[in-house]
């Protein structure tokens, strides 16, 4: 997963019966699961009278929900904490009250004790499996006593403790169904920060999905570090696969679209491939990371699959769902990667063709096996390879978007656009679609004739009746 998101999470304000709501600011780094976690942190704090704000200087409580995937992630957090410390001092000097500062997420899990030592301004450190404890920890901190660090692994306790009602509004929502990872890729810290693979029970997932649908959500994205390894307990006491869960979700009235991310090639099962052929609500866009196209590098990464297995898997998926768009993740400059290894990655990209991808130069994570591997690649070499790879990936993405011109796609409108009357929605392939004269259709799925496609979005015009 990647740290492409770095923005405040917006959720609904207000709590019934609170005369003077306190203000909560959450800055979210990283993946979609962190976005979901931030929304749920706002949910657990709402009964305490916290309403969200997008201005940290106005907040009584600031949470940095961190990601440990990218290089220098911790340093970014410390830099932000320094700014928040100064902000709190200015508020106190003006007599505007104080500011409680918390660090949550994967950096908190990995470096909790160090954070508290290095930056005394931090009041709370909460790992990704402990944020349901925020009300208790916050109360303890306010009383200047008790433990300030909550970072134990207990995902079932977290989900059991979360409130059923969810804040926020809009036609799309994230829904975490699986956490943790047992794959132990040599470059990745997730098994150490999120713990072992664990799946939520089917009943809990369906209950949350029904509540979202009742609130007007038309599309859910199921989240997990290895979401297609889902094996939650079903009503009969036996484990459900992700495919069985998708069939059950498809029965919920009003829930018209289902997506899931992120998947592992080794967990792309036959029944899940078949579900893509059977279920129209399962969107034809699959994020299936490969990381590299060289068998030798894949072994060094401990990916547990080869290039041909991945290529054959993509062929099977597209046979089941011919319009399937594939997205991926790539790391270049992995320790020991040769020019030939890198050419194998370019060759795989040409064979598969991607509608979108995240790509990065390898950066070492302390404590991971790859960090001490021989053959660390010079930054200059890694950046040159990244530029070549991204040029190819961007060409493919642009070509895929341009190929939509002249087609009619069902678009779920999510928000107003930059211009008067304009609305922005998502195609089945997750492309942003800009349409004039559609701002009255937010939350609805509408046929749109695509006029043109660029690298990052499509332009279209209304083409037919609205699907209510």
C-alpha cells in the first residue's frame, strides 16, 4: 500500500446534546485503510462531544494517523509534531485553551516509546489495533494519570468496541474486512505494524454494510492488507471466502457497487475469479500488485509467486471478465536488481497492460530483511529506472482512458466539480469523470457518454436516464 493520501479526513460534525462541541482534527497519511481508521476514530470520539474541523489551529484534539510504508515516514511525523507543538504554545499564549496531540497508525505501532521520548509534546500514542481505546486514553490523559500508550494487537476487540453508527456522508465508503499480513515480503513492515492476518466475522461486515446502504452509500470498497485472503466466520460457523462475502453483500438493497483492495496474487482464488464473471455489482477494476517482473527479484522479495504465474492469472481473470482493468504496484531498484531484472519488469508491464499503477524506488525499512541485503542500488540508478517504468505505465494509463471515448459508462457521481453545474463521479474502472450540468445528480448512477480521456480523468456528457 502507498502513502498517496495526506489530508484531513472530513466527517460529519456534531453530537446530540453537546452544547459546546470540542474540535477534532485528523491528518491521514497512507492507504485507504488509514482513511477508514480515521473515520472510525472520529466515530468513537463523537460521543465525547468532538466535532471535526479542517483547521488544526482550531482543534482541541489533533491526531496524526501515520503510515510506515514509505521512506522517512517517521521523520515527516516528527516534523509535523514540531509544528503542532508551536501551534499549541501559541494557543496557550493567546488564552485559547490547549491542544491534545496524538500519534496513531503504523508509525505509532513501530516507534511508540521512541515517539514519546523524542517529542514530549505528544500526549497519546495509539497503534492501529487500539484506537477504540481513544476515549479512555484521552480521559486518562486529561486527568494526568494512567498509561498513555495503547498499541497492543487485538483486532477483534477493536471492531467489537467501535460504535455501530458511522459518521460522514456520501455515496461511497470504505469498509475494513481484513487486517494484518502473513506474507512477510522482505521489503514490508506491515506484518510488524498490523500483526497477523485476521478477518472480521461475516455478520459484522454485513451489518456495517447494511447500515452504510441505509445511509445512502451506493458503493463500498472492502479493505484489507491482503483482502482476498479474507476468511471470516460465516453464519454456519465456517469460514467465508471473499467471493462468498461478495455474493452476500450483493444481496443488500441499495448497494450497487463493490470493490476491494489490496490483493495478493497467491490469494486470487478460483471462486473469486468466478464471482467477477457472475456479479455485475463487483466492479471490473482489480488492484493486483506484482512488485517486479523478474523471478529472481520476486524470490528476493519473498513474493511466493513467479512472473509467469502472475501473467497466467491475469489471463484467467480477463477470460472470466473481458473488460477487467488491472492496476498494480511496482518497486524498482530493489537490492540486487540488475539491468536484466529491470527489463523483465518492463516486459511484464507490456504483456499485462495496466489501467493504473503505483510505482516507487525501493527504500529500506528498518527491521525488514531487505534493509540489510547486499547489493543496495544507488539512488541515481533507481530513479532512472523509475522514470522509464513510469513513462511506460503512464502511456498505458493514458491509452486506456483515451479508449473510453465514444463509450457509454455508468458513473456514480460523488461531488461537485470546480465549475458551476459540474459534477465528478467514478466510472466502473475507477476513473474520475467530469460532466457539466450534473451537479443535481450527486449520489446517483447515471449513464454518461465519454467524450475524451486524458492520463488521469475522463470528460463526458449525460447520455440517458438516471438509475435510482
